[in-house]
């Protein structure tokens, strides 16, 4: 039998359901004397990644504020839309960008807040 690389083994694990993984752990314990509780150490690492928040978010305007024209210009710059479309988004307190990385969302939020808008990131 050919030796599996670490990447191949991990890829195989990703395809298994929980019952199959449990059976694998039990078989490893029987064959090699590996304690299944050692596998539980990896679980908090996976949970920590989930606590970081979503990988993509939506940026929308909650309130354009007093400097509405400046906010419209920023929305136009960010989205690449025309002036009328950008104004429509600002007037409707609409979505500026959807499904973007959180780092990009933070940059957009900063630009919009600098222009005077109140921004929601979801």
C-alpha cells in the first residue's frame, strides 16, 4: 500500500462523517494504543476559528448624516456605479457591498464614516 501524505490523509478525513471518524479513532487506539482524548485537543482550535466571526460581510448605510453629498461620492467611488445609482443607495439606506472580506468591509466603513455616514456591517 502506498504511503499517504499528510495532505491526502487530512483530505480523506474531511470527507468522513463523525461516525466514520469515531470508528477510525477507535481503530487507532486498538492498533497503536493512541488515546482518543488526544484527538479532542484539536477541537478547541476549530472552535476558536468559528468565534472569529464570518469570513464575508455586508456593508450598508444606516444613515447618510448631514453630509449626504460626500457620502454619495464615496459610495460612487466604492461601487463604481453612476451618480444616480449611488444616490439611490444612500437615499434608501441601502447595501453598499455584499459578501466581502471583513478587512475590505472595515476599509469601506472607515471611508463612509469619514464622509459622515452611519454604517452597519453584518
